[in-house]
C-alpha cells in the first residue's frame, strides 16, 4: 500500500518509529508497536508504528516519520512510499522468555542487543527487558553474554599485543581525576593503556570533558591506534566505539526508576574494557553515603562478581574499594580539574591536591603489580617525582593535538564567582558530593568548561567563621545566580563545633 | 527560568511530555523523564521531559511540547513560559515497590491509577508497572483495589435501585452479538440493564459499532440515565464513563509482548461493571484454539477468580464457559450483524442465526435465575417468541434516537462483494475466527459499517464443490481487493472429505 510521508520534524531519540492514523492501522490490523516495512526506491527499513487516534496531525493515507527513519531512507516530506506488514522481531520472544523467568542463552542475548543497537526495539520493549533483568536477576553467564554482545555490536580497538592495561571507576565522587594521573604513569612505565572515557552523565565533568580542556578527545578508531602506538597512552572519548549505543539506551530506561540491574551494570562496564582489548584492569569502587555503593558488604560482593566475570571474559580484574565520602582534589568542573591535574604532574607542592596524588599512586601501583612489576609502589612515585609522568602527559597532549606547553594558570576559569563562607567556627563534619555536583552543573559545568567549584576544605578540617569553604565559578552571570540559589537551598558543607 | 514554546505538532497519545535541549537539561540537572512544572499566567502543569541530543529540532532555550500539554495550558507556538524542577511522582516509588515484589495497599494502587488517568506517567513508567504485575502476579485484594481505583477515577452511573443486571464477554468470537438479544429480553422481563460496550479493539465489530447501525450510542451520563429510566435497557458506548483512560493505556502496553496480566484483566472488566452499579453479572467465557482461553482448565480457574473478586466488590458474578471454536451468527461487521439481530428478534425462522438465539437464551436465562426468577428458561423463550423482546428493542432504539421501524433489508451492505467457494466436496472441519476477522477488517469493518463477512457454513456442515462458503462485503473496491489478497494467503474454512 502507498502512503504519503509526513515529516514530524522530531527525533525519537533512537527507535525507528512511524505514525499511522487509526483508520489505516485498523484496516491493516495493526496495533501500536507492530512492525511495517517502508520501501522507497531501492531502500527499505522495518520500523515500529504508533497510532494517532485523531486526524489532527496524521491523516489517513499519511505515514508520520521521526528524523531517524527520514535519514535512513533519505526521505523528504510528502514523498510516496510503499508499506507492508512485517512480523515483530524475534528478540521480543526472548524478552518475554526472560520476563517469564527463563535464563537466556548467548544467541538470544545477542539478538536482543543487536536489535537495541539497530534501533529496532522501542523504549517500551527495552523497558520490559530491563524489568526482566532487574526482577529475575542475571546469571554470571548471562552477564558475560551481554558483555560480548555489546562488544560484538560496537567497534573494537585491536592492538595485537600483550598486556593491555586499563582502569575504571564506578564513579559518584566529584573531582577524582585519577585517570589523568594514572595513564601517564602507566605509559611512562612502558605499558600500553588506551583509556577511553565517557563524557559526564550525571557528574559535573567526565574524564573526557576534563581532558578536552588540554587536547581534543574525539578520534576515529584508527587515529586512536596511531596515538597509542606513538605514546603508549591515550585519553579519548569512548563514544567512537559505539558501545554507548546499547548502553545509553539501557541506562536511560534504568534511570527512570533508579534501577541498576547488576547484570547490566557489570556488562556495561566490562564491554568498554573488552572493546579496547584490555587484559588487566584496575577498578575503583568508591563507597560512601552518596555513592552507588553505600556499604562495604555490597562492595565486597560486587568486587567478587566483577573479578569472576572478568575470568569468564579473559580479563584480569582487581577491584579496589576506596573512600567516596568527599570530593577528590580541589576542582570540580573541566577547567578546574585540568588545573589540579597539571599542578600535580608538575609536582607543585603548594597547589597540588594531595588526596588525588595518593589515590592515583594506589591505583597505578595496583595495576603495575597485576602485570608483575616489582617494587611497583616505589616505581610509581619515582615516575611522578622525576617528572616522567608530566613528560608523558605532554607527549599524549601533543599526540592528541593539544598544546603540550600549556600551564595551569593559562587555563581559563569562569569570571563570575561566588565564595561560600563558613557561618561558624568548627570542624567540617560532612561534605555533600550530590549538592556540590548540582551546584557545579547549575553554574554551567561541563558544557561551560570554566564553570564549576573549587573547594578549600576536606573532612575534619578546622575552619574559622567567615573562612572560604568553596568558590563557585561560572562563565555566565545568570548561571551563577542559579547556582547560588541552589546553594542557598541546600546543605553542602556541614561545619559543627 | 523562562523558555520559549516550540509546538511539535504531534500527540504523545496521552502522557504529558515536553522536550528540552541537552544543554538545558544538563544545566537543570534533569534526565529524561524527570519532571518540571510549566507555568503560563495562572495555569500550570507538571510534565515529564525528554531530552533532545541535537539542536536540530529543539534548541537551547526552547521547550518542545506535544498537543496534550499545549491544550491543557492553552499555549501557542513561541509563547514564553516559566519552568521549575519538580520531584518525580510518588506513584513511581510504588511501582518500584511492586517490581521489588511487595504487595501494594489500596492507597498505593489508587495513586498509580490516578497518575495514569491524569497522564502523569510516561509509557516507560507504565511498562514497569505492567511488568511488575505480570511477573509478580497480583493478589485478589490488589485486583479489587485496582478495580476500585479505575472506577474511582472515572465516572459512574448511579441508579439508586436494586438489582442492576449486566453481562460481559471475554471476546474472541466474531459475530456473537448476544448482548443485543439479551438486553431487550432482560429489560422486557422488567429488570434494569444499563449495558455499556466497547467499540472494536481487535475484532471486526464491537457491540457499540453494531448497535450504532440502528441508533446513536454516544451519550452523556445523564442521557444514559434518562434512556434507562424510560426503557430499563440501554446499549451505549462505555467510553463516556472514561474508564477507558487507565484501561486503554494498560492494554496498549500489555499488547506489546502479548501479556495479559490476570490481575489487570480482572480489574479492567469488573471496573466497567462496577461503574454502572451492576449487582448481578453473567460472564461469557468462550474457549477455543483462537480465543483468550484455550483450555477448559484455564477457564475454570479464571471463573473461580472472577466469582471471588466479585464477592470482594459486592457483585454477584456467574461465569458461563461457552464454545468459541467458530463464529456465532452469520454476519461479521456492523451492518451484517445488525441484520442478524433484527431477523432474530423478528422471529424470522428462515434468516435468523439459530446458534445466536440458543446462546442468548442460555445467557439471559442464567442472568434471570441469578435474581431469583422461577422458570427463567421458559420465560426467556416466551419473551422472544411473543415478540416482546423485539418490541423492547424498538423502544430502546427509539429512546437512543434511532429509527425503530427499520427493517433488516433496509440496512445498507457494501456493494463490492466476493464469494469464497468450496474447492472440494467434504465437511467443514475448521473455521478460523482469526482470519475471518482479519479479512473483515481488511474489507473496511468496523469503520465502513457495510463491510464484513456473511458466512454460510458452520462446523461439520457438508458442502459440495463450488458451494458458497462465505461472502466478503466492502464499500470500497480497493479494500475488497486487499481483503481478497489476505483471503488468498490464508486458510479460513477447512473442508475435508
């Protein structure tokens, strides 16, 4: 049957969806989320349909299409296409099976992931999958299959060498730019570490956002390989591997009910490691009131699962449980964090964040121990103190197309500022990662690189009345005002006598 | 913060949704499906947001709105509104609770239904609720609370009298217009039966679609009361009670995986009975290969559940298990079914469908027995044979604004016709309800009143080669061709030697 395209001028956010009028769907015996094939010249695509009850926007004879389908089929408004009814994707049977409590096999999980990646499943359908994995749990084998499927339907970095080192943090701690200290250390020690990172999801800056202050981070797979061949290390945005495709969609659905189905969480992280060919991974697991992991017991259980799943996937994983009760470093937000990193690598004793140095040394040492380096702790400190790490960082910045000579003072910080001061004398009893993040984001981070927070105090520090606790930076006056408003309505740093 | 409205010129199908650009959502620390309050002059509305990743359609500073929100707030394109961040609805906590396996209480279920009715929940969120009810099951009390909540958030008919009779069929059998015979019988017997029906959901005609051939079916609550006071019976569209609001949304989500969470099914049906104040309900439960209920065992279990839930809700329910293996009556599609009904009520021995008469007598007798009528069977046959049922039908047609003098021959039938003939001699071994429905719908039913199928054979009938098995009727030549195409690709009536 022939239909006239009505461009709805909107993105569906991924899923391939068209809209038919109620009259047409009745005639074709189609319901919402049934499938049709849309054909135009030599191009064709199977899409899900939704049904418009009124004729207000989509009339009988019209097929409303979101951007995604318009782009794939290279259609224009009012084009005529041929449509035919298609069966629902096989993956829906597997999702139903999982919902009914059956354990899925490798092929079934692969089919589901493939259809998610190819935008063949709608959000309602993905929600059923997430519900099923959450409610029924996933076996460690299912997690392994899910990891492999996510990797199989993305791109890989293939270095044909051994070992390949990597690092990951479960996140939830502002600042915490361990990666940007650890990668130059490991690379300076002679090991390959092709580190891919995300941009901020919930935080005020992701490693990619901060690294981008110093050098570009978006590269094609071949370019990343070239950088790593040159310098052994890289700090690039992982989006290029297109793993995010399945991952992002699952995360969006999970966040709706703040679910974190463990099986999916494990797969989502290990897929990123598997895709770069990592053989040894050190995993940072911060625990704290406002972190993903609230209690040591949970952390230990998850640590065992990660290490076991690693074995199934042929990755040597060591998880380190760390303190996530307060920010690591002084800066929060891309530019302020990049400054911290440079001061530290330059061994500027006065301005470097000591907690970040300590944590980076711990993680780098663990990673080097995993590949059998003797006296790894001493070696790591030597690499930092001798300036070798800084030299390596400059090489990486240059290889990624940045300016290796940049000095921390040259990094531009937002010119609109507000100092939050202690209202009374006492000691710092609590620092809220959550509210610091909220305020830094309101101030413009990570989109505005110079926006964020510089914190002057750590837990248990003694402070005097009127002493500066932290400074909010913004590039825009209105955003600063918005951030101050949030600050005034929240308890960020708790000082008690 | 102020935002400029961008009308997206599309219906969300219910949920109140707006779209923000990625930059704005980051600044406001919002994720997809978080809530904001939109304010314009004295009007305000809390809506869910989705996030546009590119600036292609929604730019920073713009708030894209679907029809539903535009209408509620009476907004125009480019209007300026004030938005603020709102917490997520409480009902999401209850949905999470149910997903985690906890049984919900009355207040919690009420809150979920209220939010569904008021379009405060998105489809992803409703999917979590359906998953939870499907996977964890619902207690009979939860079903009762769900029924009450659906009724509480719709409209009611309140007759202040006793008893009030009603009837429902689980469906799946084409033709099967028992209601249109039973209602005049019961009303002629002196009992009140304010029957509300649906329009076709998956069938080629719902009772409302067929009744509409004889008289209007859409009335306000007060008008329905007036009709019932006058004639004791009514056959009207139930949509006016707005129960469909929660119901339709749940059904749409369920159908995606062809789920039929029993607790929701029970509530959905009994809510419609509860809303008209029914005290005695006869329930038709057809079983057959292509019905909802495939086996007697399932039917018996469901029958017990219905009757128990009825007790909790104060409704006397009797479920009758019936044969759903073939169509009831000759006609399928509004006009053809209306003809069947009139021939039967007029006692036209030659043209009436005897199976429909038999089934209607069974159901009406059961219902009258429930309210204590002696010799109910004889009474029902008398009412039919004496023409009292037909007289009552004419009263009802007149009360609903139709022409009571209409004769079956005056009902217009589609002029494009196709006869499906037996390809060999033998007896009818199988009739596919599913394919008959598909073909009737392809021919235009129920939108085109005169479209449908007239079937000449029943199971086990002997037929000769070339004998007419059924005729397809359509009001449009192209639709007839489409229906014939489906007929040629399917096994509708199986004749074997």
